[in-house]
């Protein structure tokens, strides 16, 4: 440890006077300099010292939805719509299982016995959800989704829906190729050749794994039929 002649053994600020010339260099402002018995100090590009307890790193997502985007729907509306849909589903399932049979016979419960009572439970839960939603109408409803958020959701939902439809006509592998390539190019903003190459390699690995290695039957389209699969 360096210290001045005749000074106490406790280090002080003057112990580092000989470093001032070095610290004045521009490169030193980007260095992390620990001082003895003192908190860590970081030299900023402006020359200002900042304690490690004052450092805050904020990373902004340039693709994040806008904070001021207008609301598409509020939470109360969504809760009412979902409860009504579930209530309709419960009524449909309950009626269908009632026609099938919900009683007991000589062999035990009929085929619609358990599904019918599950439908009753689902219908009761839906009515409870509607009741609690209408009783809370005096409260301010929060925004469920904004226009920018919905746009990001639809950017994933619509291609996935198209993938399910395309699988019926093109097969799983060709549809997967288009889905992966489209996601990488349109959502990930990745170069076209990288997107096509990654989609081809992934699809090829899927085909080798399922059709050749494990002999699992997957939906196929005209391309596989042309190659005899």
C-alpha cells in the first residue's frame, strides 16, 4: 500500500495524487476504479463520477407496442363475452348428453351421465362469472388489449391459423416450411436466404425424424406423393 512519508497507515485521498495524471487520460474515463474502503466509482464519458448504487440500466424495445395506442376492448366486455360463450357451450353439451342418456341402468351410468354434470358445472361457473361482472359495473374497467397489442397478437395468430389450414392440403412438412420462413422473414426481420435455409433444414430434420427414424405417419401433400411417400 502506498502512503505519504510520515503519514498514518490509514489511506487517504492524497495517497492517489500520483494517479491524477493517468486518470485525466480519456481512456481512463471508461475504466472501473475501485478505491480502498470506499464504494465503487465509475468514470462516465462526461468525467462525472457515479456510485455503483446509482447505476440504472434501461433497455428499450424498439418493437414494443406504443403506450398511447387506443384501446380495442376493456376487461369487462371480454369477461362477459367469454362467459356467454362458455354458457352456450355448456348448454349445447348438456342437451346433447341428456339425449344420449344421463341415468343409471343395469350396467351403471349411461354414456352421458358424467359429461352432463360437467356441463352443469361449466354452466354454473359461467353464470357466476356473468353475475360478478355485472355487480362490478360501478368499478372502472381496465383496458384488456390495445390496438398495437392486438396487431402483435394477430401477427402470430393469423399465420398459425393459415398453417393449420394449409396442412390439410400441402401436408405438415411443406406447411411448416412456409410457416417458419414467413415468421423468420416477416416477424424476425431475418434475411431471406437465412429464413429459407433455416426453414428447409428444420423441415428436413422433421421428415427424417418422424418418417424415416420413427416411422410416424404425418399428414402429407402432393409433394411427398410425387416422391413416393
